[in-house]
């Protein structure tokens, strides 16, 4: 029988943030930003997490911290 999982992550600290368009020339940056509407970025984050698992009448809860990375091409809302 399928179970359920609930995950919550809260960013504690942004360790690194980089505009990926900085690696390109001015014309490419202009086209990406204003024609394609891209805003690519790389982020390295330190987050707190909580995980709740439930399956077969049993449940478990864990919490801690994690280091993770995100690459985004549009603004994250």
C-alpha cells in the first residue's frame, strides 16, 4: 500500500549565489535577459529540514540540516 511523505525545507543561509549570465558576452546577456526573459542563477544553500513518513500504519519523523544546490532559469517565487 502506498504511503505518504511530507518534506519541509527552510533556507537558513545562502552560501553562494552566482548569475550564470556573467559567463557570457554582452550581446548574449542582453538577448537572454530581454528577448528570452531568462535570469539563470546558481545557488548553494544551507537549509533545515523536517521529513514525515507514513506507511502501513507506522510513521516516522526526522529533522536536521542539509547542504543543497539549485540552478534556476526563471525567478523562484
